């Protein structure tokens, strides 16, 4: 004669095991879906950057959070920006937070000279290293001021609105006009960010030489699934070597 309680107990165990397995698969699938969604968005953003200005701007507008940031390449310098194509090419348009320029310069300052060189935009830079000081003369509110600044590692970042202004400030016909070929290879995602590997071949605008490089774009996401930062690592030295530039002391 069968023991009914043993049969029921065995059925309950099987039910619980099935429930746990189903429960686990559900949550694993949710995590996988989230990762796949991030990877898809990141890959689509990078692809759009090659497609054209309007396509890229549309992706940034749609998927980036209002408090998101774009992180361009870091560089060694003072940390101020100007627009050489504007009517006032020597006027400071912005400074980078934490830079030497941010500590002493103001937007609207007009740079008259750097280390005594009035044609500072065209001057050939000499051998410089971090911490080296420069004397910069600016015109502010009709008064000439001498500002001492040290070369440093500058970490620029742009809020969404400024990034979109920069993208839309490029003529649509000029966007990617030097691009020869590209390949968005793959995208992988982790817990809160995705990485896109891509390759491109282009003509260097200064030398006219063809060059190619790989790049990795990192796209971060907030809890709402919106992009909260974008940054790129590129093979900069390889690019410079291909186009005739050298790093010397």
C-alpha cells in the first residue's frame, strides 16, 4: 500500500524545484535582456555617428539623459576653448572644470599672447612637460591682465546640450567627409555600461594621408536605461605615426 504523505511530499519537492528553476531563469533572462538592450543602444549610437550628423544627433537626443555627459579625449594643456572659425577667434568660449584655465580665466577673455607670442594659434609648440608655466596676456573688460598657468592633464566633459550644439554646429555635408570605410564590429554589455569595438579608415585632413585605427566606445546607463555618459579610447599614437607626426623631446 502506498504512503500518500510520501507521494504528496515528493510531488511538492518536484514542484518547488520546478518553481525555483523557473524563477531563476526568469531573472537571468531579465538581466540578459537588460544587457542586450544596452549593447544594442550603444552599437546603434556608434553606427549612427558614422551614418551622418542628423542620425547621430537624433540618437543622442533620444537615448541620452538630460544630465548625461560626453567625455572627449583627455589632453595636456591649459584647459580653455576658443573657436578659430568665429568672428572673434581669440575669445575664450569655455574652460574645463579643474584645469589651470578654469582657475584664472573667464569666458569672454580675449587672448592677446602666450609666452610673448601674439600669433599663438599658429606657433609651433616647444618641448614642454606637465607643470611647466606659461604667461598668458588676456584682455578683460578693456584691461590687459597677465595670467600665469601651468600645463596639466585636462579632463574635458560636455553636458548633453553642449554636446548636441557641437554636433549640430558641423555642416551635414562635412560630417564624415574624410571617411573612407568603417566597421562597427561588436558590442558587449556589463552591469551598467556597454563597450563597442569599431574600426575606421579615413584621410587625414592636414596631410592628405590615409590612416586607420581601432576605437572602443564606452556607453554608461543609469537605472532608467538612459545613457548617462559616453567616452572613447582610440589608437592615437598609431594615427599620428601613420600621418607623419612624431612624439619627441
